C-alpha cells in the first residue's frame, strides 16, 4: 500500500468519529505497527512508547478530486485547488507522532 498524508489524516479523522472500518487495509497496517511496538520496552515511569512516522504528502490526486472540490464550491479554479493542497501539506513530508 502506498501511503500519503491525506490517507493518514482521513484515517485519523475517521477513527476519532468512530468510523474505524472506512479503510480496512490501513487499519490492518496500523494494527501490525501496534503489535511490533508492544514488544519494545517503554522508557520512563509511564509505560508509554512514542512512535513517530514520516509520510509523504503524496500527489494532488491523493489530496482529492478537483471536480468534487469545485462542485462543492470549495475552490473556484484548479489553481485554488492546488493552493488548498499546498496549504494543508506545505512540506514534502508530514510527521505523525502517537503514543502507543
């Protein structure tokens, strides 16, 4: 599976809203990461582990569909769509940190 930041953000948003089944493949991927992390010894007094992953922002197609954004009146032009993408994902990669 090729991951991009919009996929991760969508998964996180869905999981916060109780929609964990929206992307079964991604959910399985994260469960596998969690299983590996459980075997690592925690550091400190709190028994927590902090996992940082770096995910590419992906392509503008990973961000969304221009026609959909335009139909929903979120943008007026393709240039607006591209600016929106770059506003959400200004860097070529996005870092995610999570305690496990």
